[in-house]
């Protein structure tokens, strides 16, 4: 018999670690402890089962204890909760079926306890119709409520990934959905100036958005429903509240173990996913990891990183000392009705908070060649530093967003630059892309910015401009200008610019914009070569217009 | 007035260079010469216009001479053919409207003459119903024939990108299409073992494929059609022949110019796209460039590289001495009915020819999480060297192929490894991918191969095995085995393997396979740890089955 390895938690991280360990070591005794009934279920699929996109419940169960026992000879123990760890004795105390407890010795321990939904101490939160979503049990419970004919109005609290997905799937089931978010915008991985596109998509599909308005109180109504009271003083009724304001590491059982935890309860690990205690590793949503971009400590409760950590920990345990984890860049994606929103790396908010200087380029290319049917515009926001290193990207659109964010995520992982973005040779045929792919385009625009050929500004720069010392110049056609423009701008169409330069005061800085940024770029080139100080609003009027969206209340 | 720059050729490379140069230099005199009537047309869209997917002919015209004159102040001269270049005098002789000639001096000359369809000297090729596709004129001509009610049978000669696209669009228009290819398979960027998937898709959609059978003669028939005679002795009738056997650089006019040409007539350039003659640059389909993977000289007549070369040449001309082109990796993609086929980097054929050793991993993951509706299997073939450097990839499937090839193309461009493939943090939500993306999966499989954990073999290795010294072991279920298996294999289902090891002769090499490769991998791990010499057929029986397809004749 080989070493005895205990794994706490049988979902993404734990199940992956168990299977990998068996492939690396036929001899090890591997015990997988799972508090609930199910292991390795499709966590990310739960909202879609409640919404009805996934109809067959059994599809959520990726593997069963029986399958793991048979094929991988894992000693899978469900309904077995680790209630404490003794790192000196190297043992785990396990509660079985919520009753009897026993101890089990380990040579190696892998902690993958995950994270649990936060339930704040708001008045009235104990109403049984205020539900969160973590596991199959929660899913069954929520679905049984949603399936009731009497349930017509749902309020989702929290505009993170799960909140937005739940709002979508419940709307698509025909329920009237309100989404309440305490911050001024949903989806924190996205910056305020582009997340409006996602907010508009939600409103256009019937979700009522109540942003910047925290919940203060829940009240049970006579019909068994809930009244939700907000800080603004407003209140509204719901038959069901879905609480999705975030997760916290489920690590209370480690309190007296000697295993180091962070301020929010995350397990601290080194690059090999080892904790401070001998033979104890940790992976998944419960650990603190380095941000791949900033190097700062962070937590990224996503399935991809959990799986990768599990593989790396298993490798290290099986005797591959070079196996290490170098952090997460937080690549994420979600479907919002017909829209895809995806991001990777740092956004402006994170960089500002960490004091990292950056540049922004924003483009609106088509998902594929415009002359081939079905091309959809996408918005791609690229963030890079003064040396051209790519720091992050955000994409929103109806087609081809996932591809572009994955390509940029790859460049970020390989520590590439905007020069690399321009050099990429991506697959082009009219149904798939353009000869200059949107990623190349973003690279070109950023390159022209850093080289000084056409320096870029953002909406923030326009907000903060000095009207005495600058001119806001719209270079679109007269017709475009007249049908809507940024306040206090003057209009000289690009094709007339060379002949009307004398109308411009060369002592002032020219803030140029067009519809998407391309004519503005040409205008800046003309202006520079005629002695003007000119910069271009990246993304143009289209960016201004999209960022200006505010939901009806 | 600034320098005088003449550009020969007004399509992808030429038009891009002209626009970029103007943005870099307001003063330069820029003359764009185009032999035909149209500049900057949508070359890659021509088949789709003939097929009817693109209905509006004007959409093919990306920009017009008038627009370029107005916005970029380019002196666009259509119907103006450069008929010779005098590099000593720095002048170009231009024929206007096919009649008068005149000379024009240049300070800088950019050659972007493109490539023209090859018309071999086969007997009967002068039949006016044997057409090729290069420009708008050809397109109009071919469409006018296709539009005739009497045209029902079309034969496409040549199974390259244009040939396959034409076969597809004409089939979708309701014509009976035969595709004739001299080589044993279509689409040379793909290896023989996976291109069969594309061939099957074509046959399943009604295209008759005649492979490995060169045309020997054309004969005009009484009805104005053509009889096509093949080397096999077979012949068949067509109302129209589309000739698409490849292109040759259109550089005859440079014969006596002193500009160095390669053996096939390609213009030779350095890394700045400069020819051997002072002030003369060349870009696009007519030039020879380095293969990014092997470093050998090659030609890549694709729009993406042409655009990139044009930008780089323009930068260099405008005084950016560091602007250089480091070669093409040949990333390409095409739609074949419901299938997408894409590739990047080198294939096995190219590497064998260049004597480069390599490994192959082949996976069949789903385009996204299997539990979310609409997931489609894709075939992803990864090629890498002994050190793990990624050399190439080929993908075929109904969804998500473009994304995975673009990600791998990015890794190749940044000189990444299979380790990088496993480390990539790509965007995951159930509608888009899996927690382990297909690209990660391919990386894992390759890593297990190179580390010796589960060495891979291909079908070629199975063909060449010594039956005396090896056992072909099918580890699928009895039911799977009985419904089809590789000849001369024995069956021990994976879940019985640990208990039936004594049935295997440990003096022989075990060539293991399962359905897609995953159970085979687990089997190899069990076998290794029990002292057997075992390897795994990458891609499994599914790969064997797909590669075995041969079209009906």
C-alpha cells in the first residue's frame, strides 16, 4: 500500500486531483470526502438547469461515486464532512451522514472545500423564499419554487456572474425579473464605460435593473412572498429572491488547524499549492492566489483555475517538484441573452486601485468581413502599459467575442505586447474574420497611440478637459453630427478638414472624435502634420453613446 | 511636394500600403496603378457572390478610386498596367486603357502585382466554358454562366481553398458539382489522416470527389459543354469547368528590370520587404517569404499576410527602420458546408519534407460543455517537437474550430510550448467551452506524451507495427469492440484491465486504443505501473474511423 491521501471536497478541484493522482500513482490510497451527496457535478450548469436550457438533471452529474470507485479505485465517501483537521497528528475528523464522527489519518491532505454564498445579516433574510445557489440540493430547491405556477416575480440580488445568469434564465422562462445591485454597475470584471452594453441588453430583454441601490430589509408578505426594501426608499414585491452577492471561502472547519488563512478566510498557499502545514495542499475557490497581472494576492472562484490548480498539486504530490502555479488572470465569460461578455486580465478599476499606469484602446470591428452576411459589431477594449505590455481586455458583442478574448488571454499569458497583437496571423476567411482581425485592429490602434502617431483619449479625459484650452472636434459628416453628438463639440467633416484648417485655433488642444475612431485617426494624422496638437477619442461617438446608457427604473 | 511613390497593384497589399503611407506622410505624392477597373475589392468574397450568399455586388467593392482620392489624396489610376520597370532610371512604363503607354518616375516603388490562376497547357483548355477566378471581371463572367438555366453540371478542377469553396457555393446553388483533384487528397494544408473529415463533409453534401486523378484532356461537346478526361481513363461531362489548381506570381513585367525573382517567378525581398533594387519594395501574393516555423522560403498567397506586409513596408518607407516582417505561418480557414476546417503552422507533410522531427497529439473534445445543448465534437491535431515547441495544428468541426486554431496560432507566433497550452486561462462558461478547453486538453495530452506518462502513436505507427512483437489492445467495452474495431486487435475493457493483466504478454509492446484516447491513457498508466511497455493511439478508434473514409466514385 502506498501513501494515504485524503481529499476534502469532491467537486471541480477535488475530483480532478483524485483522478490525476490515481493516474500518477496506482499504489496510493486515495480517499475523497464530500459533504453532500454528489461529487463532480456541473457547477456552472446549475442556472441553466433551473432555467430549462438543460432539461435532463442527470447531465449535471459529470461523474458518480460509483464510476470513480470503479475506474480510478478512489475511496469516495459522500455525506462525509471534514469538521476539523489536526495537522500535528495528520488526521481529519469526519462527520458521516450528519451524525457519527470518526478520524482518518493522512500522509497527504488536499483541501478543496470551495466557497459558499454570502448571506448578509439583513433584516428578514431568513424568509425561506430567499435562496442561494451552490450545489445540486440548492438547485433542486430553487427549481421546485420556480416551477410553481404561483411564482411570477423574481428578484435577483447581486449583479455578478451568477446573478446575471439567473436573471437571464428566469426571464427566458417567462418570469418577471428585477435585478438589484448595490454598486452603480453590474459585473465587476468590466469597466463602467463598457458594462453599459450588458446592462442595456438585460433591459432590452425585459430585466428591470435597480443599480446603486443596496437592500436594507426583506419583509414577508401575506401571500408568502417578499417585499424588498432598498436604500433609496423604494420597495417592490417578489415571489422568490435569488441571493447572489458573492461567495466566501468555506474554511471555518480549519479555524484551529494551524493552517494559515487570509483575512477573509482564504487558505494561503505557495506556488506549489502547499499550505504552511506539512503535507497539506489546497486548491480551488477557497484559496488565495497571485493575480497574474499585478502580482497582488486575490481570489478567483472559477472552475478553470480550480482544475489547473488540482492538476498542479497532484503533480507535485506525485513527485514532480517543478510543478507550480503562477496565478490567475481572471479570464471569464458569460452569455447575456444574445450578447456575449468576456474579459481577461486587469480592468481599469483594478489598475487604478493598484496604482499601475495604463493606456486604453477601444475598437468596434465586425465579427467577420462586413460583406459576408451575419457580421455583428463587437466592442473590444484593450488595456496596456507604456511599454506596450498587454494588461487586460474586455469584449462585448453578439458573435466572435469569446475568440478574441481567448486570443488576447493567450498573449497576456505569454507576456506579449501590442506589437504581438499586430503580428498575430489569425485564421481569416469571410465567414470567420477579416484580413485584419479585430485583435490585430486593437493592436494597430494601440500601436498608433503609443508611437504618438495618434494618441488616444477616453471619455474620462473628455469629462475632465479644460474647455478654455481645448476644442472638441467632431469629424463625422454633417448629417451624422446633426443626428447626435457629444455636447460642446464643433463639426468639420474629415473630407473637408484639409481645406478648413484655418478655422481651428492652433493654440488649443484638439480632442477629435468620429463614429468609431477610424476617421478620427486619419484626422489626427492630418492635424499633426499641419502643426496641431491633436488626440483621438478611442471608440468614437459609438463608445460615448453606449457608455451613456442608464437603465429605466 | 514630397517623395513620389508609385504602387503597382490596387488590391489588398497595394491599397493598404497607399492608405497607410498617406497617414504617415501628408506630403508624399502617391500614385496607385491598377490594371483593372476596380481597386481594393473583396477578393475572398468572390466565390460567395457567385454562389449567392453575398447578393449585393457593390458589397464586393471595399473602397472606390473616388473615395481613395478624396480621403487619402491618392492619385488612383485604374486601367493602368505597369508593363515594365526601369530600376536604373527609376521609372515605370504604364499602359493606359490597353493602348497608350507613358513613363512615370518614382522615388519609391511598391510592387503588389499579386498572383494569377495557373492555366496548364492541357489539350482543349481554351474552351470558353473553362473559367478561373481572380478578379471582379472573372467573377461577373463566371456568375453570368452559372446563372444560365442550361448550366446544371459543374466540374471544379483543384481541391485547394478556392476549389473547395467554389464546389460548396455551387452545390448550394443547386448545381451538380464534381471536384477533380490530381493529388490523393484535397486541401494541402491538412494532413491525409484528418482531411478525410472535410472530404466526407463534401460527399455528404452532394459533391462528387474524384481524387488522385489528374485531368489529361478537355473536349468540347456538341451542346457547348465540356467532357473532362482523367488519367484513370474515366471521363465525364460538365456545362462549366472552374479551374482552380493554384496561382503563380504575376511578375512577367519585371523580367528585364534587374529585380531578383525566385525560380517560380516570386519577387525576392529582405525582412523590410525591400527588393535588391534601390527604392523598390514588394508585398503580397507575388513575393517569397520565410516560413515562420521552418525558416525555409515559401509563398503564402493569403490576404492577412499581404495586409501586414503592406503596413510594414509603408512604415519602413516612412522612416521606421525597425519595421520588419518575420514570415508567415500560413494560418488559414475555410467553411465547407456545416464544417469548419482551419490550420496553422506546419503539417506533418511539410515537416517530413524538411527533415524536422515531431510528435502528434489528436483530441476530439466538445466545442463546449457537453451538458449544455449544442456542443459539437471537434478534431484537433497538434504537432510539436521533442522540446515541446508547438509547430502546427489542424482543426475540423462544426463549432469552435476557428477559436482554437487562433489560440494555437497565437502560441506559435509567440514561440510557445505545449506547457503554455496547458497553462492558458481561456474564457469558460458552459455555452462557450469547458473548464479544460480543447486547447488545454491537447496540451495535457501532448505533455503526457513527452513526459513518458503516456507516449502517443499515430495510425502510421499502427500500420508499421511488427505483429510478432506487439499487441493491439482495444480497451473499450465489449459492445463497442463488437460494433467495430481496428483489425487484429484484442479487447480488454478498461474497467477489467487491472484484473486481467495476466492475459497480456509482457514481452510484447502494447499498442492501446479506446474510442477517443482518454481511456487508453488511463490504461497506459495502469500498464506502465505494472511493468508493461505500452503506448496509446492518439485520437483512438474515432481517429482510425475518420481517417479510413474514402469517397465513392
